[in-house]
C-alpha cells in the first residue's frame, strides 16, 4: 500500500506496545551490576559485536522437518494448503447490500490433522467493539446466515467440545464434525451478507454509490503454513497474510453496470454489446490507448447488454491467487491497452497482458493516460524481476472517495484520483502498486509480520522503474535513503523485524517498511555488486513464487548466492537500528608514505571503501573489510606508499551506496602536502 497522509506512514495506536520496552528495562534493571553501569557515559558504551542471526524456534523446526532449507530455498518437504472457492454474489448498488453464498473446498496438504478451520471475516473491522488500529465506519460487519460442513448445518457453539462455529472479531472458527486428515478435503458452505462501507479502512468501499470496489468481501480460509500452522491474525486496518486458491465467481449487478474482477471473464458475449467486445479485442493487441467506454457510451447506455430481469451476471475464474476483488460501476470510463511481456506460453514469442484503467474524468482527469503507466510498469517489472507477469490482465481503478494513495490486490490496484498532483506522481504510484504483483501477490510474504519484505521490495522496484519511464532521474534510490537517514538522525527509527501491527506511533513503521528496506536492497547491490545482487534478488523471487517465504529464507538466499556470511548486515540493519558512520579521521605522512586513518563512529557494520586520488591524477581503490571491524577495531589505517604519489583527496563510499549517517566526515581534501 501507499498511504498519502502523511506520506507512506501508518500510525497504529498500539500504545500498550510502546510500554513493553519500558517494562523490559524495569524487569532487567536489578540484574545489572551497579559497577557495570558506573562510568558508562553514553558515548563510551562499547560497540556490540553481532551474534549470529538465530531464527525463532518455529523456523528452526521447519529446517529440521525439511519444509525450509538452510540455503534459503523451499525445502524438499515444503507444503501449502489450498482452497477452491465457488462464489455467487449479488450487489444492490442503491442500498450497498452485498450478499453471497459460497462453497469452499479446503485441501489439507499439510502433514497435520486439522480439527478446527479458521476463516477471515475482514469486514468485521466494521463491527462494533472489534479491535482496530484506525477509525472505521460501523456497518455491523458480516452477517452469517448459514454455515454447512459436508452438507450438514452447523450452529454457533460456546466451546469446541462439539462441532459448530464461533465468530470472534475478524475470525470465524469452525470445529469440524471430524478432524480433517492429511491429504483430505473438506467442503464448507457459507451464506453471508454485509453493507458495503463507503470507506473500508481506505482500501475498499464505494464512491457516491456510482462506483464500488469490493475487497475483503467474502469469508476466506486463513493461512495454515509450515511455520506456525494457523496464522489467522484479525485484520485491524494494516496489512494482510493470505493463502493461495482458485476461484469461480459469479457476480450479479444491474444491467448497465460494468464489472471487472481478478481473473478471466468467461462470458463476455453474454454481458457486453458487440461494440464493447470489438474495442476490447482491439485493445488486447494495442500499444496505444483504446477507449473501451466513453462518457458518450455511458450516456447512450450502449456498454452492456440488456436483460429481461434487469440484471447481468459476470462469470470470472482465477487460478492460484491470494485474493479475489472486483469493481462495478455505471459511470466509470474504461480505457485499455496491452503490455508486451517475455514469452510465457513457451512458443518463443512475446506475449500480451491486457491493461485496463477504470476512472472518472470529473474526479481524476490525470487518469486519461494511466493505462500507459500500467503498460510500462508491467513491461519493465516483468523483465527486471526475471518473473514474467503471470496473469491475463492488470487493472487499475480510481477510487477518489475511498483512498488517497494506492492499495494492491491480485491483478488489481485501487488508487486515488491524484487530482492535485503530477502525472509523474501517478506514474510512481502505479509502478509501486503494480510492483506489488511480484511481492506479495506472486511471492506470498507475510505482510502483517514482515511488512518490510513486500513494501521494501516494491518500493525498490518502483525506484528502478522510474528512470526507465522518465530517463534523466540520476539516482532513483537516494530519496528513500535520505528519508530513512532523516528519521535515523531524529532517533525515531524502529527495527524492521517487528510485527507490522505493533509499531509505536510515529514514522517508525513507514520508515522501516518502505524507505529503509528499499534502501537496504540498494545497499546490498552496492555491497555485492550488480551481478551478484541481481542473481540473489531473482533467485529469491523465483524460488518463492506462489510460496510463503520468511525473512530467514531471504537472508539465507542472499548468503548462498553471495557465498558469504552476512549476519553482521542483517543484525545491524534489520534486527537493530544501528547507524553507519565511517569517517576519514586523519591523513598523515609517515616515513614518506601516506597513512589514512578511518574511524568507525557508528554501530552498524560495513566495509569502508576508499577512493584515493593522488597529485599525479591516479585514483586508487582500497577497502577496509568488514572483518576488521568485527574483530572489535574502531579505527583502521590504510597506507599509500610514497611511490604512488602524494595523496590529495580521500573519500569513503563516494557513490553513496551505503546509508552513511553523516557524509560530511567521509571526505578529506588536502590543501597542502601531508
Ligand atoms: Zn506498497
């Protein structure tokens, strides 16, 4: 997601969490020897040497069971559960009532017996009394009409001594009549309805009842994974963790209303007029904008077919997606084109992805060309990630009343109007939200626990796409690095390795999840070199496509590809908020040679890379390896023999690859001979 107000930050009001560190200090205080505290001025505390990164017990257990590998790839015993959804839903746009019945076939591909199913009821964030970390409308949440398992009606129960169900906030627990054996399948039917909120926590809802964006709209099986079994944490207004499944969905709306959804439309001929169909066909092979529905078409009511009942049913299917969303409107304009992507079907030819843009010209005039931004993003990102966009279409929806920034869904994004902003801003948010198709849509990271994985990878990808779209952007990563360092300078940082729902108020969450984690990928590129970095980056994305990676899988993958232990890097920047500050302390003449003293003023570890210029115009490169600092040294001396000439300039990391806290002390320029 990109949140606009304030830029890229989310402010969970979990004040109780803010008290935890204090509690910890109070508890541990008596354990410290008074002598250990005496005389330790803040600036004299010894710099800690990082311990090896030790994953939590659940990850170590997964390594032992072989569902994960020590080299960072999915293990030989890796498994995922899977669900198939069959949903019939009907929207009454006048009242905003959405009602549906669904059948879920849940396939237990785990080695465990499962007695209780857990389902997300994300709409219950709108229910009175439910825990949430942002203000939301109260709509009553989901009304469950009927729940059946294997054809048998279940009733609400107070405990799970007998089969039945229990609704607790955003989670529905279903105690099965019989535990589901490994390899088994259970069929669950749920009838439900809810009132669509106008603003669903800035991620779904309706705008003036003339456009709807339906996300988090159906009861959905929570994630059951090899790390923590059920990982069903209720939606509180921040991020998500979702499992993969197949969908067959029938959506009924009044005639004249267009519908676009995750997946492929199976019955275009039954819902669209021949003119609309002809334009869609043209757009599917176009490289320019093709208007599918114009203002005149809407006014002439020539977009959809009519029907005797006055309503139309759109049928969609989608395979192997994390979620299913849709948009419906009788006023949206619709512009389309297509993206050219590397061969996906194996015929050796490039392939096409349909690019759609749904917008309202009086709300969002800037959106006229938005489909072209989508086309560029999908084309660039398919090549850069090494993973061709796998789905039939990518659709962007303008939702002015609902959202300020942007939010990602499989094959979809909902974005603000960008009315008072520039075309480049709309391009950037498009590149960002479409970048999310790779993480977390293809690479299914846990956004709730580790928001920095999906937001960091996506912000990094957005930054790489920008100069490709608009050549001339010299250093696209520098703005995020500066934004991270500014928060570090203000001492408002919080670690990346923190659950996304439990950051303290302030810029901690946004900085850790977006600016810092994107900067760290740029730092890794500087550290490892372009070729090694890209190999590690693409290996991680490729091996974890349609799987659920954890941070230690990412760390292990980079270490495998780079062929080095990098625990000092993960500890300094991911687990801690240590700051990097290398300085040129002095440049002196000793026995004819020049001795450069580098001082490591920060706590974060990094090799110090020196560029040394001599009076003769020569440029020398020297590196103080990270091992030198890990031995406990805080200074290093670099000797330049007299034969190399007089040193006139010394710069540490002159290209700014590394997040150096204070760059002013990175440079020495000799006025006179040292
Ligand atoms: Zn995002």
